[in-house]
C-alpha cells in the first residue's frame, strides 16, 4: 500500500513540476516564435517589393513570387492576430510556429528567384513613386502575375491565322477592368499597338455593317487591341468577330472581360481567371492603407480597433477591394482612437439584409433589394432615432469629370461628419471613388423613410418574441 501511495505521489508531483515549467517557459517560447516570424516577414517583404519593381516575363518566376506573397500575407495576418486579438495561447503559438515554418520554406524556395531578379529590367523610374502607392490602394494589389501574363499574350507574335482572343473571367468586383486598364497603360503595350478600342455589349449588338467606319479602317491598316466588355449575347459576339476577322490585321488582339464562365470557350487561348482575394491578403492591404507610413506597433490601441473593424466589415461579402480601400481611407484621414472607435461603433450597429430578408423584417416590409444594410449615425443620442437604409448599389466607370457624383460619402454620413437636409427621405451617397483608371465610382441610395419602417418592423418582432416567451 505504501509503495502504491508513493508512486501516485511521485506521479502527481512530476506532473505539477512539468506544468509549472511549461507555464513559465510559454511566454518566452511565444515571444521567440513571434520575433522569428517578424524577421522572416521582413526578408519576404524585401523580396516581394524588389520583385514588384521589376518587369518579370518568366511564368515560373511569377508563380514563385505569387506563392511568396501569399505566405507573406498569411504570416502578417497570423502575427497581427497573435498580437492584437485575444486567443487561446496554445493555439496562438501553434499558429505562429506553423506560419514561421511555411514562410521560411517559401523563402528557401526563392533563392534562385532573388538571383534572377537582377536580370529583369526595372519599371519606369519616373512613375514608380506614384504607382507604388496607388498600386496598393487599387484593385491591382496582388495581381502582378496576372498582369504579366496578359502583357505576354498581347506582345507575343500571332501563332495562327485566327484572331487571337483571351477571355478574362472573374466574379463581380475582383479587378478585371482595373487589370486591363493597367495593362493598356503599360508602355510596352502602348508601344506595340497603334489603336486600343474599348467596346461593350451594346456596341456588339449593332449590325457589323453599321460599325464605326474609322474603327474598321484602323483595324484594317494598323495593329489594334480590342477590349470587349461582354455581358451576354454570344451571337452578337460571333458576328462581330467574323466582321473583324475579315478586315483586321493578324497581329491585332482581342481581350474579353466577363463574369460568365461559359464565355471562357470564346477564346483561342486558355482563359485568365481572377480569383477573389484571400482574407490574409485583404488584411495586409487594409493594414498598409489604414496606417500609411505609421507603424501599428507604435499604436496598439489603433491596431486593436483595426482588427475588430476588419473582422466586422468582412462579414459584408461584397466588393472586398472597395470596402477595404474605402474604410482604410476614412481611418487614415483621422489617426485618433476616438475617430476609429466611432467607425467601429457604426460597424457594430450595422444590420445586413440578405436576399432572404423576411426573418429580419417580420414580413412587413415588401420589395426590399437583394442586398441592403441598415446603419445608425453615431453623432449623439438625438440622431440615433434617424436610421439609414442603404440599397440600390450602382457602379459607374465614367472617365474624367466626377462632378455629377454625390458630394456626401457613406462613411461621412454614418459617422456624423455630414448632415441630412430636413425633409429629405431618399438621396444618393458616394461609397467610393477610385483615383486610377478606370475611375470606377460606387453610389448607393439612402432611404430614410424605408429605414424607419424596417426599424419599426424589427421592434414589433422583438415585442412579439417577448410576449411569446
């Protein structure tokens, strides 16, 4: 009996000592793993930024760069989540260790890439400071591989008698038009083609004999690029393609922009598919835009708010690049904790109405749009009784003058920096306006009257639930 008690006591004491040792060693191990990840991130960032300043034509190099950028974003997301978001310590250190291992493996795989980058020509120096900032603020973030792939298609000599056609397929607002515009502005493409024509589905619906004669003359005598924004109408496209094939130069190219997967069969080469950005990539973009030149480590209070804002706004599964850019620009305009908390309060008080919205309104509000959201301003208690329902989102790519766009932005309205005129029940507000081609602008309608009805319906539904209990 004494031997059994002695063995049990020894086992308990041993377990207790092991627990205490691991408990005291855990913060040190976690800090070491975080420091190691930070050093790996600096190395990866140096390689990625150097590569983004080069014209890389090798597809394998572009693929390696894309993988390294993905691991860079994943590592930054893991490190920031470990620092600024409360989590289980065991899971946190496990995630940091896994990120370190994955990122160091990716860095080891790109050693040859670093050497080969020295042979790649640099981009135009005079545009580098301008483009480097706006490249991150636009939908071009993380699209270097796709851009070089499209440039390679446009510059390669014709391999067959048919007119070369490349479809670009992607979901709504993943950056298809922005990618094409950046390629069209590239000096290599502008020097290769004499004319660049942009056509929509309405242009294809016209009879091919009634197309603009100047366009036909240009296509017959010069090397041309046709950018076709195709919504539907494969028959109109085939008539247009037949007309072009009879007249244009064999060195001309056609790029199709479409959301429909079946349009990928219209190309003479495999389609270029744009995938939505990952959460880690969006966080890397959002952090860089929101803090600008500031270091998040110097502002831990703002960093925690930024993490909460990002997680909240990512629930709005629509236009990720637009949401991130708009939100980051608003935060960067006022780098105070009070202003950032105000935006966070707006996010917390936002109600999203999905297509199946009957559960939100109790069936009393009819004909709500497929996607709309309800916000309450945060200026003060007196204004909280005036909710805003935002719906009917529209996108415009009008070039040049933005004078017809609304002057009031969505975040200015809901954060209290803009007021509503007395008696105004429905008006347009500006969600976001891009500063680079194709100068896309996003506008939504603010319906004050319908917002009040939605709030009343929601309150009635809450009271019914309480009575039912």
